[in-house]
C-alpha cells in the first residue's frame, strides 16, 4: 500500500519543517489529492493517522480533498472536469480526444500551527 509511504513522507515533511521553525503544535493539515494520482483518499487518511502518532502533528485535523481532473478537448479546446479517464467525452463537441491538464497532483495545501 503506497499510501503508507506517502503518509510517512508528508508527516516527515511537516514535522521537520515545523520543528525547524520552532513550532510546538501542528493543528491542521490540508492535502489535495487528484482523481488520477493513484492515491486512495481513505487509505491515505488511515495511513496518516498512523504516521502522525507521537509527533507534533498527532492532534492535527487532517483534511484531505479529492479533486477531479481537468481535461482539454483536442478538437474544440473546451476545458472540462474529468472523473473517469475512460468514460469521458467533451461536453462541448462529444469528442473523446483530450489531454489531461490536472488530476495527477498530490499537494500539501496548507499547514496550521500553534506556537
Ligand atoms: Zn470538444
């Protein structure tokens, strides 16, 4: 389950930087997961719960937002939200030729602290 690896990396990144800054407590962390990132939100949430044990993130509210992908139609240039790579067609012209603009990202959006 690669969510465990990702969760450990996020926990390390946040705690290392927080400690460098003299932060005593991380109160909230907001993570954005693209629909095509290959990351399962529930698994990641569970893995994070394990990864933050005994760290300054232990009590943090972890918010994970799953965002749909965004695609651009090759035929007419319409940009549209994409939930499924293999079931999509352009809402503008019905073409199934498009390229992915976003949806693969896994991003740490914000970290809230209390010092
Ligand atoms: Zn189109």
